[in-house]
């Protein structure tokens, strides 16, 4: 999740807002060792929010050019469409 946020240039607060979950929920998910842990509905909301923002999550057995798990941008997303303005 941190890598996905870094690709988008957003903080935990912004991801929480995009996903409709609390900041502590994002913090707990990011603090999970190994697989992200959390309530399925919250995980689904976060994955959907990242997907809408243009991040492709690559599963462990999903085909990837580089061969491993990770994240990548599906297409360039204009920064103002994802980030909150102060």
C-alpha cells in the first residue's frame, strides 16, 4: 500500500478519503507484516480506490513483466485528479 501511495504521491489521509475508510484503518493495514490484514470490506474499498486512481496491484501468481508481486501505474494520472489540494 505504501508503494501504491508513493506512485500516486498521496498520503494516508488522502487514501483513506478516496477509499471511504478511516486513517487508523490505513495505518493498521500498512503496519501488517506480510499480507495486508483487515476487514474484507475495508480492503476491498482500498483496492478499488487504488484501482480508480490508476494503480495496478500485481498478485503473487499474476503475470508481470518483472516476475514478482508489486504495484505499477496502469496509465498516467493527472496529479490534481488524485491529490487533495491544501
